[in-house]
């Protein structure tokens, strides 16, 4: 049965957790594989304490910017501390509350990361509308849809003119592009 099929119970969730642990431990290599590179502007939604923010900031270099968005103040403070220790000055930390607009200029983001966060979002339609708004035409959205079906994510993206480009890492990461 495919990942996009019906609920597979405990074994499916265990497999998701194993992949998430692997993904977290290999974040730099994964970010390179999905195309994060020098000079880009990246938005990490649900960034937590920086598992993907810190390596993204390293990859985009001094000419790039990482927007790190989360609702948890403690996680954002941990991220701030990690960034300072690493000497990273290209991270812009954004605190948000649930279901609010993203306070970033329209059409300004090259790559959006939604890694293991969609299950926490109550208004997924609004989130995808906001992603479409901030993402440049031709920009990339990468999603790890933990605890949510691929089909649901693909439908949300399609409704916002964001098209599935590819799947990476045994079809676990969904990579999309904004058409217009």
C-alpha cells in the first residue's frame, strides 16, 4: 500500500518516526539535495530549535537569508543561541501565533520548508495561501508530510497553483514549485 493510501496504523507511524530521525540527522545533505544553495532566501516554517534552519543558513551563506518562523518562544530562543554560537548572522527569527499571516514580503522567498509541521496547523488552507503569497514564481516548497497523507498535501498545493515537481528520499519528501 502506498504512503498516500489509507491509514496504516502503528507500523506506518513507526516508519515515519524512523525517517524523521534519519532526516534530522542528515539535514545538511538533505537540504543540498533539495536545492538550498548560496544566496537564496529560505523560509523555515515550524523551525523549532533550528534542525533545518542552522544548516540552511550555512548553505545560503552571507548573501542569503533564512526566515525562521515558529510559535514556540523557547524553541526560538534555543535557535537564537545556536545561531549566535555558530556566528550566523543571516537568520531572521519570526514569532507567530497560529493561523496568522506570514509577515514577509510577497514573492520574496526562493524556498519554503514545511518539515514535520503540517499536522500542527489547524488552518492548512490559510497556510498554503500564505506560502503561495511569499514564494517567488518558480520557487520551491519542500514538505515532509508526517501524520498527514501525501494526497492531502498535493491537493492543498494544487489549489494554490503549486505543482508537485518530484519526490525525494524514497518518496518521503515532496518537492513543489510555484507556477505563477
